[in-house]
């Protein structure tokens, strides 16, 4: 009974971690709007902002935000890896909803109902028209401990001459975690850090190309350590079918103005 109560308390104890990079007046709007949307549906949940090397000339809050903590990362360019690093270090809450500053909630998602220790918000499979940077994926993965199965899974991401039947089978075994955005339990994160030393990647993830590899590596780790994610791949589904890839903030603002936003959670793309 005590264990059941503890699990329920852990599930109820969640907050949001968003990565922020501001380099213009426009991108400064992102994190402000992101917080506004979260506060509409989650008025009391703690929000942690991990700032990844923003230009302070453009950073400006549009209001007084309560229960918001801002951490200025000392690891510039690590982007999507940073929430996991700082959650391990500070244990802000028992469960974290990890998002980008360019993600906007338009519906309350019941995170209390999630029973898995981790699940991506969106996923992607291996598509034959998108060549994989296998060399870079493996370069970074080799710095993890106990990495044999991870490397085997990454090696199974085939090249463009793939047989479609084999490809379908492989896609059932592997999926990437889009933007490494997910719901994750702190104890699960501790477990994968103890086994794989994901913090080792701090020295090897430094740019956009590396962060793309990180999506594949973390997705692979989630699939290995939480097997249900091989079937229930993400909360919102395949990002390529969920909404149009490349959807811009300007398009979003126009749709918002005309009340045409229909997705519960919206992701916009930017050229940062």
C-alpha cells in the first residue's frame, strides 16, 4: 500500500523543463508564449528554463512569472541534452515534461495518467528518403558505457537501398525521440545514467548535427530500457504525420489569430 501511494505521489509530482535559445526579437517571443500556454492549463506547476547560450540583448520577459526557475547553462550548444543533465543534478521534481521553447500547449494533457517511466512526446521512424548520419550516431554512442546493444540498434538503421519489408520490421524495433522531448521519471533517468553514463555525451554533443544523433541515441535507450515504447512510441504520434514539418511561428500566429489551431500541442520550426 505504501509503495502504491509513493508511485501515485511520484506521478502527481511533475513539472516542465524547457530549453531556451534566444537570438532575436522573434525568438524571444517563443519562450514567453510557451510559458503563457503552460500557465493556462497548469497554473501551479513548476517550470524550469534551461538557457542555452542566449543573446542577452534580446532576452526579455513579457510579465512576472511565478514558480519559474531559470538556469544559464555552462555547456553552450548542448541543447536537448541539457534538461537531462540538470534534472540529474538538481532533481527539480519526480517527473519532468521536457519540451522546447517553441512548443505551445492548447489543451491540458493529463500527465498523471502516464504509467510508463518514460515516453517521447513525438517519435519518428527511419524513412528511406532521409539519409542517416550513421557515422556521427556511432561516434557519440561509443562514448556511452554498456553501449553494445545501442550500437547494434543504431547499426540496424539501414541505408537508402533498404528492402521495405525489412524496413517495416526494423521500424517496429527502433524509433527516434523527436527533439528528445519526453515525459520522464527521475528514477528512470538515474537508472540510465548509472548504466550508460549519458552525461559523457556532454563532451561530444556540440551542434545541430550532434543533437540530431542524440534524438536517435536517446530514442534507442528508451526503447531498450522501457520496452513498451517499442509499441506505444509516443504520446502524440509520428511528428511527420502529426503536423506539417517546418510549420513556422508566423504561420502559427496567423492560425492563432484566425482560431485555426486544432492540435493539442503545437511545435513550430525555426532556423536557430
